[in-house]
């Protein structure tokens, strides 16, 4: 999967919120330097795929899931 700023995202999954004790939002690894996994960064997105506290871009979720 790619972000709107053309970064690769892997390991996308629902984030577990310990305060609400429920799965909310999305998290995954962003490949910051193409071809080099040592520069992967973890990022979070809201339920609709909007970036949260980073500038790697939004994600497009299929079927709103």
C-alpha cells in the first residue's frame, strides 16, 4: 500500500487503544528510504485514513475497513 505522498506502508493493522480498551485507528511501518528497511518508521492514521502526527501522507482504505 502507498500513501498519498508515495511512501510504502507495510504491516497495516488496527491499533489497540488501552484507554478505551478497543481497536481504533490504524498503524503500520512506513518505508522512508526506498529499499532500506533500517529507515522504516511507525506511523498512525485515523479511522478514515487521515495521517495522525506525521507528514507521510494519508492512506486510501478499501471498502472503508
